[in-house]
C-alpha cells in the first residue's frame, strides 16, 4: 500500500476504512499514523478481533504510544452461515465500546497548517 498508493499520490490521501473486521482496523489506524500524506481517517470498524488459541496476550502498540490489549476487546465467536456462534451478542456491547475507544486513542492527531 505504501509503495503503490502513498508514494505515488500527487497530493493528500484519505484513508477510508468501512466494515473493517478485527485487526484490519488497527492496520488502518497505523496506515494513517505513519504516512505523512494522510490528511484524514474515516474508520467504521466491524467485527471485534478474534481470540485465537495461544494469542490472548496480544497487545497492539500504536505509533502514538497508546496500546490496546486483545484480552479487553477480543471474543471467541463468529458468524457461521449467518448464525452467530459465541457469547450472547448483548454481552459484547462493552467490548465493542472499548474497541472503538481503543482505536480512537491510537490515532495520532497532527496539526497541519492550512494553505491559502
């Protein structure tokens, strides 16, 4: 992405992440944080990240110094043929709020001078 999009962009780049599942939302935040050509990030995360066997201690370290722990937001559940297999979805509201807040805190705010 960096080579084909950011390096070749003649101007500012907007990162638009719609319906990003799991860790793809973290990747979108980091794309925004680490590329100076990015002028805006619009993110609508989708699924909570999955907790896979042996990975519950995963911690995402954002480039702005913030961290987000998988144990706070991860789930053991998924849709299989449009049927939810996992904990009751009503119990996931707090995890999704934590996920959204964690992603938001990972976004590096940088002030830019406006031109003209």
